[in-house]
C-alpha cells in the first residue's frame, strides 16, 4: 500500500481512533475531518461487506474533497467512487482511477484496522 497519505502535513498518527465499525453500514461511505495540532485531515471511509477501506478525501485531479458537491459518492453496485466536482471515477476497492478525469490517477489509500473494542483505527503497521 502506498504511504502517500503520510506526506500530508496533517496526517493522523497511527492508532488514531475514527468511528466504531458498527457505525458504518455495508455499502455506506463516511467522510471525516480529523483535527490535530497540525491541521485538518480529510478522510473517506467505504464499507463493502465486512471490509472497510479508507482514502484521503481529496480527488487527485484538483485535490478537492470528493463530496464537496454532494454526499452520494458510491455507485449503486458499490464498486465505484465518484468525485462530485467533475465526475472522476475510482475503484472503491483499490482507489485506482477508472473513468473521466480520474483515469491515470489514484486516491491515496490510508491503512485502517479494527481494534479490540471494535473501533476503526489508523493501522499501527502495514
């Protein structure tokens, strides 16, 4: 997995708690803004079945939040994420650009895991 997310000045520390696993239903996305002394970090969570994936919530085309113009990011089949600014599309499972202005780009994945108390956290190790 790419470590590009750690290049953001406001990147959260590994082990940072996000939300409880049960707060995110399958087929749902959730955007979070994580605050720290280094600033705000935009995070996008995607739950597909029992798997939760996370990406920096910034379209690589112009680095605007994917949900800037609306909250519906995930396609009905759960396989594509769509930037609401200019319809760039990305694989929900890999973050790779698959359509429109997303082709040739990729979302920056953020490693997450579930801790013993069922919190989604920024993964300690990859």
